[in-house]
C-alpha cells in the first residue's frame, strides 16, 4: 500500500516542473524589478539633491544680481533727480 502513495506519472512530473519553473521565474523577475526600482529611487534622490543645490545656487546668484540692479537703479534715479533739479533752476 505504501508503494502506491508515491507513484507519479510523467505528466505529473511535467506539471510539477512547469509550476516550479513559473514560480522560480516570477521570483527572479520580481527580485530584479525590486533591485531596479531601488536603483531608480536612489538615482532620483541623487538628482533631487543635485537640483536642490543647483537651485539654491541660482537663487543666490539671482538675489545678488537683483541687489546689483537695484543699486544701479538707485544711482540712475539719483542722477535723474539731480538732472531735473539742475534743469528746473
């Protein structure tokens, strides 16, 4: 009776092989996808840091440029005020 319990046909072995192959393939694919996703997330985080630093550099540069233009505008306004004062005399 015990010898009949473990009797498999070739069809049973082929089905088992197919199921194991599908599960193994899915597991490998899922692991690779997870690694790729991790790498992509890391790359994006590095880009965010890079763009954030560059962004602040641009803000600093534009702030300095804005201050310089304001000084130049004030000098022009002073000159124009002096010119209009001398023209009114």
